[in-house]
């Protein structure tokens, strides 16, 4: 981390930084894949969380780049060095694709909400509910990343027994790997959020 607090990036420098962040995130996800393929998932949270931080940093830079046409001011105040800011940016990008039929039904449902039978025929609520639950679970796993990484990376002591321990993650972090790859693969369209 550099000590400089304010940068003035050209559009080209910003795009280069975004691509470098995404390449670095991809590399961390490759490390995570290697852990999984070798059935060594005790420290899986580390590369996943680092990938999420790099994706989040890319999103911060992207948002600034899209809002400013000339020199892009970027500083620590934008969150590029803050774990929570970068994680929140990445979590905002996590989405579960809903197939076209359900998406179309959702659009129609907004138009015909008052006609109950039409709404029920057109919209499979349980399928959408499952997709929404999956998305929420993924976002919650992402939010738990820092806690999981710390708890599963270092020896600590049980407060009751005083026994040394290393926590095992109760979260299935492997489900985040594909979603994060998809975010990187989808750049720049995957970065278009509200």
C-alpha cells in the first residue's frame, strides 16, 4: 500500500488498474480452486476474501471512472484501502441469474399484480424464492468472509477450556468461487449496478 492519499488517474490508467485488480482476483480464485481440488479447504477463506477485495477495489475505480470523463481523483477516502468498503462493493455485485421466463413473468407480474389468477399462472414463486434465497446466502457468506478468514487462519484459545484451537468454517465458501469468476468474466457489464 502506498502512502500517497490522492491519485489523479487518466481513463486509461483507471481501466488498467481495474483489469489488474480483476486479474489478481482471478489468480486468487485459481488458488481457491486449487485448495478445493486438493481437498484442503481449511484456509479457503483467505484467497476468496482477497479475490473479493480486489473485485471490490475494481468496482470502486470503475464507479469513479464512469462518473468522471477526465482525470479521475482517487483516494483512500473512496475506500480503496478499506476492507469493508471493498467487500461491500463486491457483495453488491453478487446476483443469481433468473432465467428469461421467470424474468419476463416478474415484469408482467408488476403490470398485473391485481389480477391474482393471471399472476399465479405466470409466476412460479417457489422458483424465484429459491433463487432469492441462494443470492442472500451468497451475500451473507461474503459478509462473513473477514470473520471466517480470521477465525480459520490463526490459532486462538477456547474461552471456556483455554484449549488452543483453529476454527473450522461453517460456511460453504466454495459456492462463492463460481459467482466471483462470473463477475470477473462479465466485466464491464457485470459492474453495471444501481
